């Protein structure tokens, strides 16, 4: 896996700032049914344990002509899913995500110029997790289109990154439970129809 440094809809002020940086961009709304952030973490050097988040929202601004992108993505931290109810509760507790105090995980890309030729773009952003904001770079493969089965134009991305949970104030279980967390996310977003003036 590539080792790198990948959210509720944005507030009114941040939305205006996002739109201002991509004035000629189209707006895409994240499709929760096809967007799943998955995380992997080492468990006492015995195995890699995996979990995912089931609720993601967000807005992406994409200017196809200039190939510029900006995004605000929010994950509902309480939607963490480890496959077992007791493990879900542990992940939501103060030992890990502390979702009562920090209900949202947020990733923001202010604006980024995509490459015209590279298959993978390395996109810097700001990740807010467990109440701490840190710079994080994601590796993203991005494509757009409108397959016959879909009613609207859709953009998708396959994303990978690696973070250290201790950088975000989550140190419970170290070093037995790993510090490095690999994140793999599939994201799809529908183009929002422009209002006729």
C-alpha cells in the first residue's frame, strides 16, 4: 500500500469560500450509497483488522476544462462499522473516536490543480479527526462519466492514504494496536443540476 499523508455538508461561510475558488466549476454531491471509507490497522502484530464508515456526505466542485477540484467531505463518526456491536461501541467510546464529543470526521481540499497526464494525483488537504486538524495528502484516481444505468453525470474516485492516529490524539492501545492507519475509500458523486435563472 502507498504510504502517504483521506467528512455533513459544509457551513454557509465555508461553502461560499469553496465556490469562490472554483467559480466556473460544476457541483457534485456525494452519493452515500457508493461511498465507503475503509480503514485498516495492525492488531498485536497478529493480523490486520478492518472497519468502515457507513454515512458520508459532502460537496465537490470540479472544473473539467481547467481540471481544478475542491471538496468538503464529512463522515459521520458514529456510523463506524466493525461488524460486531460491542466493537462498534468500543470504537465510538472515549478510547478511540469519542463520537459523543467529536461526531464528525472532515476532509477539506481548498483547491487543487489536477494533472493532465498522471493516472494518480497526490492531493493535499486538511483532515479533522478526534477534534484535531492535520495536513493529509491522498492518492486519488479520478474519473467521470454517465453510464446508461445512471440518471446523472457522476464522478468517482479511488483514494488511499496513511495517517498516524497518535497525531490526532488517539493513543489508546499503543503499541500493540498499531499507530499507522491505512485508509482506502471509494467515492462517487452526482452532478447537481444548475438552476435556471
